[in-house]
C-alpha cells in the first residue's frame, strides 16, 4: 500500500518534537554603532543552530535559548556580522558597524583581479547560499537550481539511455556547453557524455553538476554575462562558480528521505559535513554522502490503432492483435520517468597558512553514480516470432511462459573526479596564485535483456576428408550463425572517458586605491576516449536498443591549448568604475582566438542606484566529443518506430566523401545593460537586459536520409553502412538570444510575531532565433534536405520556457521557519519530427508550488518537511495550428489523434512528447530531513 510510506514520514516528524532541552530567555537591543539608532529586522541566531529571532521596530528582540547556549550571531544587510557572548543576566546590547553583510558578499567570479562586493559589480551576479538550495527539498543540485534561478533550466527525457546519468542543463537558452563551471574559481572538467537524443541540449556536453553535494557548498555564484575574456572557452552564456565550505569548527549530519504521492521514487540519503583545524593556521572541511533513489514510472496508455499502423498493416485484424497484447500491458510495457539511481560522493576542501603572506590550498572530489534505466519495450508485434523464433526461448515473459516481447535494460556507471592544488602568496604588493587542476569523467554501460538479431556467419570451416589434398565441394562446411539463436543477452557496449589537466598562473595588484591590474596564463590539455565495446555489441549492427562502440570508431584523442589574459580595473571616481579584459588562446587543433571585454558601472543617489553595462566578444572551442564521436545511433522516428542512423565525425573518411568540413570555433558578441537599486536596507531590485549573438554555432545535424534516385555519394555511404540516415556536426547557423532578468527582494518585514522575507526573480526571453540562412553542405542541398530543420530549430530556440519567474516567501517565527515558493514555467514550443508542418505543440504555462517547514527541535537538532509540487501540477501540451491545413487536421478527431500518436510514440509519452518536458512529471513529492549540527 502507498499510504503507510506517507504515514511514516509524518510520524517521524511528530515523534521528533519530543526532543527538547531546558531553556532560558535572552532579551536585547541592536543599535547602529555610528548614531546609536535602533536597527529593526536584524537576525539574531544562536551559534551552531538555526534557532533565532529578529529585532522589532525598536531594535529589540526576545529569544528563548537552551540553558547551555553561549554565543549569538547578529547579522543584517549593510552591516558586518558580529558574534557576541551571552551574559549571565540574559540582557544584552549589540552595536553593529556598517560594512559587508550576508547579502553583500565578496564575489570571486566577476574578474581575475581584486574582487568586489555584489553592489560593486559591473555585471549581474546571482549568489545562492547552500541553505537556499537545501530548502528547495530537491534531491539533486541541478534540480535545486531549476527552482532558484529563473534563467537556469534542465530537462529529463522519457527514455533516457546514457542521458539518464546526467540531464542536460543551460542558462539563457544557450545549451549546456556555453556555461562554464568552476569549483572555487578553477575550471571543472566536462562530462564524457555527448547528448545525441532529440531533446534540448542535443549535440552538446557539459560538466556533471547533478551529483555535487549541496552539503559541501558554501554558496554558488552565477555570473550572467559573457566571460570568455576572463576564463576562456565555454563562458559565452556565463559562469557558475561553486564555492566550497571552509569552516573548521562546524559541521552537520543529515538524514533525508522522500517519496512521490504515487508511492514510488523512494529516496534515502545520508551525508556528513565537518571541519577541523590543521597545523597552526589551517583548516580542512570534508563531506561524505550516499543516496539512493528508486524508479518512478509514468507511462501512458498506448493507442492500438497507432501501433497497428506503425508496426503492422493497420487492418482490423492487426488492431485486434495489438489489443490482445495491450490487455496484458496497457502501457505496452514501457518504463519511463525517473530511473533508479545510487550515488556516493566524497569531497574535501583545505587551506594552510604557510607564512603570513602565503597560503597552500587544496580541494578534491570524487563521485560514483549507478543508474538503471530502460529502452523502449519491444512488443511481440514489433519483434515478431515469425522473424526470430528463438525469442520464445530467450524471453518467455508472458502467461504460461508465452512470448510477449521484452524490455532491454540500460545500466550506466559514472565516475567523476576533480582536484586542485594551489598556492597564493604576496610579494611587494603583487599577489600570485599558482595552481594545478586535474579532473575526469568516465561513463561505461551495460545493455541487458536483449539480443543481437543479425545474421553473421563464422568463417567457413573445412577438412580434407578423403586425404587427396584437395578441398572438394562436399567437404565444405557452412559457418555457424554467431548471433540470433546463439546471441548473448547481456552486452558490454563500451563507453566514453574525458579528462583534462589545467595549469594556472594569475598575478594581480592594486597599484593604488583606483587602479588594479591583473594578468595570467593557462595551459590545458584534454583527452577524450571512446571505449571499445565487445564484439557482439556492435557486430552486424549490434545489440538491439544500444549498439556498442566499434574498434574503428574507438580510441583516444587529445589536444592542448595555451592562453593568456590581461585585466585592468579603474575607479575614475568613487562612483564610476571601468574594467577592460583581453585574452588570446591558441588551440593545437583549430588555431587562435582573441577576445575582449569592457564593462562599467556608475553609482547614483548616495549609492542607492547603480547603472551598469558590458560589451564582450567570446568564443567556444568545439569539444573533442564533437570532433571525434562516430557511432550507430538508435533513435525514434515518428511513424517508423526505432531506426538505426549513423553519426559521422568530421575527420573520418566518410566525412571526406560527403564533403563535411572540419569544425571551427563559435564566436559571440555579448551585450548587457541594467541597473540595481537598494531603496532601503531591506529592499533591493536589479533589472538587466542581455543580447547574445553567436556566429558559426556548432550543431548536430538532423538525420540526412537517402535520395529518391538512390545513386548519390550520400546513398552509397548509407547503403555501405546499413544505415537509414546519417548525421554530423557542422558550424551551421548564426543565432541571437536576448532577454531580461529581474531580481527583487524585501527582507525582514515584521508580520505578527515573526518576520517575512519576500523575493521575486524572473527571466523573459525577448528573442531567440536563427539569423540568416542555414549553412548547408552542397551534398545536402543537392539532396533537397537541410542540416537544420524546424525540429532542430525548435530544440535550439523555443523548447525552453519563454518566461519563468520564482516568487518566494519565507517566514521566521521563533523556532519555526516556513517557505512557500511558486515557480512559473511559461510557454514552450516544439515542432516534432514527423509532425505535419502546419502544426506545432505548446506546453501550457503552469505554476508549481513548493512548501517547506523547518523546526528547531533542540539547540543542535532541526527537522524539515518539504512538499514539492504541492498541488500535483503536471506538464500539459496542446496543438496549435500554423496554417489552414493544420487547423483542418485539428478539426478532425481522427487526424488529430494520428498527429498526437506521431509525437508521443502512440501515447507512450503523453505528458511530455518524445522531446522531454520542463518540470517534473512525477507530481507531488514529500521529503523529510533531520539535521544534527556538530
């Protein structure tokens, strides 16, 4: 039954409230140290806990504290945080000095010189504390960002294959490969996975951020501006800098559990974060975590007529045959949703002061992830006994051992690591930062419960039976069919591996109070390996559902690059700042790149208003994955089921035959302009406009099929490799993306006996489209096709919400904390492959509401309860007619159903269509956590 699992969660929450300790009352007042005026809305928290209070309009507070409480932490926007001892009397007066506060932290991702606070930055930056991410109740770091950062989006596809190991994400609709990920300011390695499914992110790769434990994160800085001049390739859309915890005297132990309202997707996780002092003046902070998430399945009810039409002849007899199977499995046996996942992560961050001016720092992380997912179910009318009688013996899965099809499984193992060792020192006012970073990601796969259906004969054997020295016709023996009835059912298809080593030298100095100069250099080498699969996984076409890597497509590929930059920052006046950065890079495989950036900000009205703008050029080097990946690709073709296509790399003999050019770097121009205002200590707003133009954008082409004549070079390549189509990477299009980001916050508003924080953050896409014509190859033009069709353009430009905003309310009442977040996912549009060109599909705007309740049980123990998607809102889409012919289809229920079947694989993916969705299809999710502060 489902209900006992929910009852257990509530029971744990209720029982835990019995853990109380003796208390005492603390009364106090907080004043401005300069003018002795009372400060309302100040946060007063008992150190080591989340238990606290806020000052009222007269600056006063009253707090019930454990009898052994010793220290209060007092903080407020615009003031320096202060720790004060609790006097025996319980009465206290605290004076705060104006300075950098919790909401005005030093930002390290803006530039490479002397860092500035958020109010000083000439470009927009989001800062998220780890507590904000944890309060979302989401199970992974990337999904937590989805519900905290409007311009950040991630998507999950219905049938996952390798994509199940990490979902594609992006900022500002620019794809995962155009946001650079940093750990403590140093470049994190890319994943080895190349997204090749028909979904957002197709043809790209990104760093694996999903498994980074939020318990190890101090804060996250998201620079929403082009930053190639500062950091090099991949920073066209912006930079995400993950700052690790560095506390030496604090830690926590967490136990988390969760379940969906459907009773599946159970999650259990434990993690430990702790720190200690080492040597004379040093720290070490470490995190260990383990997590298991069970399968959550959300299949649709399959349409019999669509199945009979796709896989048989569509007759009434065929429909009856399909219905006989669907009576046993209404969802056609498909398993799609959220796969079973197990994760273990280990992370350490350390710093040691060697001398007064020198610090040695080190951080390292290792993540292991195991994912069990499934391919599309092979129905008995799709994989028929008439064609392969041996399937009856392989898969006796039905009643009385009958053959009713089979579902291939896909298991993936991911290993990801990164480490940095560095030294900072100061000499003659020059600050030096020297570091070495290494990182890697390996993904290997297993394909089980399937077979190799191809006829491949072993070499013909023979023997001179009569001893005459001649092999006669009667002495020839036929070869044995290696597969089909002799096929294995478990396969090792290989995998991929990526690694890099990065050396950095950064030098900067404040020449005086106005001028700062910085310069440095980076050397990086990269290795990409395609791991060969076993013979049976690729031979003759390979294992059904996922073919292995062939020897000729496998191997290790490498490159290196050397870059250098110079950065100047000048405060013309106390209010007027200008900044300029230039960078040059040399890549061993495609040549040079030169980029630059100018930015400025001006403060008005006693620093209450800041106007800022930037203009930059950028570049993105083609990844080794894009240059060297070549393989057979199983994919769903609407109306035709699963087909095998070929991905041809740009340096192969086939590429030369087809006239496919080698890849070049993308180039970009990025402009931002906006303003920020802090009308009071509690209220602030920022509004920023961005405009990003990308030239020679690299795309994975659409599937290019054969011609009607069947006698071209393209046809020859397809026929020689037994492929239905071919795709490849190409610098195909120029694009422009523009929009507006809004962030507004009001803190510490007195409401009743507590205080309310309110925030509104939003992103609106003004323009996201192709500029100019598609740059087609001549061979493709001659075949009357295009490397980018309307399906591809929908994935690039309209498949993310046109508008997304997050309204957050947080209320603190003594030991209780309440959070209510509403995330609006605006319209998103698809134009799926195979659908009538007179139609498109639109995801209907939805609001997803999340509720979080926190309670301090004791001084060191707190509990939290989250209900994500409180009102069980699910993705919904609808058809929209683009032409009169399209409208006529929608007016005819039978024609409309045909189109619906085409894009949902006959209703297998009715909530999302084959291309994915924008928020969870799992519905309501309950989560409970206990946190013990150490």
